[in-house]
């Protein structure tokens, strides 16, 4: 397999990286052209000409062809593309974002270790931190993400991992990446950052000193609401350790999922540029609307960490969160009246999606139980899509008028 064209990849710009690094191995035979569209290597196992070649593949670290749980050319294509975009040495594709996050936790931590994370995270991550890690004897301290001093104060001799997410799902609060990375590096603590909302186009945590980056690739990286996958990016040594964990843990991606993901990544810079500009337009519209009490978007000057966001992000992403002045009823009515935007969880696809968490996700809880869980009654989370911004605004305008 020839990979010659990728030799200069570290000098490429972002668009070239996205387009050319996700294309998979170039396979030329005598008189045969190589496919431009990456083939799907839909095979669970691979045959070799000599017994010794099987033995070599069986004992290799991260063989590309041996047995698909160990590796597959479609996994390699995705891994190389995302490592290059994030500026990491290596990457690992997994079955989902949660598979990636749990692999980091279970692959790097052991009984007696301590983890520091934020008081706000994606709900699945929160459950893993609060309910699962303690079952394995791993202690977790949650700190307010906007308070750098709180991270420092929580560090103990047995702290092994600091886990971050910025901008965070769902409040879009921002964590100081370089600040936390510096605290951790001095003490030999590994840092891992969930970069799902920003994508490597808007934010590259490794450039700020973070060790590992995870993604729900289900979102912007795939970009078309048709893939479930996860990614871990970092230095070769940690990624190899996690690969040994993955082949035991078993939460691998699959050739077709990885093929879809590699295809999505080719257009990532172009899609994210449009998500950024559409989200800013929608955020500004919402901020100027009388029925809206508050808008959370890191690109707005009114966002409490706007200056920090400007320092560590190249763009502010496609997620906009807002609270309606009329409380629960107003927010539920808004969600019911939307015509263009779809009522669905998830994010990062071509289409605008919106959720009113209190009536759509946590409807079976009482208002008191929701308050205890920190779920705001009037909060709408929008994944701003790639449609014409004026059409999204027209839809929101008529939904707010109700
Ligand atoms: C920020 C973030 N991280 C991780 C996940 C989990 O990803 P997946 O659903 O691919 O397991 C999600 C899912 O919504 C998310 O929003």
C-alpha cells in the first residue's frame, strides 16, 4: 500500500488535510488504477501468503490488516485524518463517543486513582464519572470549570487524570485549556478534553498543552446524522496503551461506519465555517428578541468567558443555547411550534435540531426533581444547521411569536 502522498501532510493547510488524509490506502496493481473513493474493507479477517506473515500481524501493535477488532484500513483512514487535524501523533476510532470516553477512563485508571472533572459535562460522561468510576475504586472530584483555582485545589498525590469539556454540553461554559494543562503537566497528570462541540477546526486542545482529545464523532466529524462513532487523539504511547485496552474492551468502530466518518471529515472545514456563521447570526437574532431572556453563545460579547473563548478558539461553533422569558410553558410552546428545525437530540448534522430538555428529555421528572438535577425549565438547545440562516431565523421568529 502506497502512502507516498501523505508524506508532506504536516505542511498542509486545514482543507488539504481534511480532504487528502481521509482517503485511505492507495492500492495499485499491475495496470490497475487506485480508487479515488475509498473502498469499504468490509472484512472481519485478512488472509496472508505465508504463515510467518500471520504470526507477524498477530504480534504487531495496531496491525492494519489481521483481524478487524485489531485494525482495518477504513479505521486507519479516519485515524490518520483526525490525528492530523487535531495535531496529535496518533488516533483511535471507537464504536461511539461514550466508548471513547470509557476507554480513556478504564484504560488509563486503576483502583485507588483520583480524577478531577467539571461539575457540568455531557450527561453520559457525568453518569460515568458519578456512578461508574466509584464502582472501580476510582475517586472523582467535580469542580466549577470556570475557576482555575478550583482545579489546582482539587489536585491530590493520587490524581491521575483531569477530564475537561469546553464549550460544555449544554451550558456552553468555557474552560481555560492552557491554564489546566500547565497545572497538570507540572505534576505529571494526564489531561483529556472532549472537543465534540468545537471540532479541530475551531479548537485544537493539543496546541494548548492537553494530552488527549476525545470526540463524539457522531456529531460534527460525521456531520450528516448517520454515523455513531468516537475518536481519541494523542501521543503514540498513550494511544497504543488505549489500543491494547480497546481490543479487550471490544468497542470498535466498523468498516462502513468509519468509511462514512472519513467521508464526513473531508468536508469538515467547510461545514464548520458555515455552522459558525449561521450560529452567530441566530445567536444575535435571539439576543435581540424580546421573548428571549438570555442567550449562551461563546461568540457573543455577553458570554461570561467570551475573551477566553476568543483566545483559545478560531470559531465559536454551531451550538446556541437560550432561555425563554415565559418559563417552561413558553419553551415547550416554542419547541412545539418549530416547523423547519427538527425536534431531536444529538447535534452537528446538516439540519437544525432543537431540544427543550425539560419537556422532551426529562419530562417524567417533577419540576423539583429537575431543579435538583440542574435542568433549567426554560432552556432550549439548538444545533444550528447548514440551511440558509434567514430560513432558520424565520422559523424561530414564528415559533417565538406563539
Ligand atoms: C459532548 C459530548 N460528548 C460525548 C457524547 C457521547 O457521544 P456518543 O453518543 O457518540 O456516544 C455526546 C453525545 O451527545 C456529547 O454531546
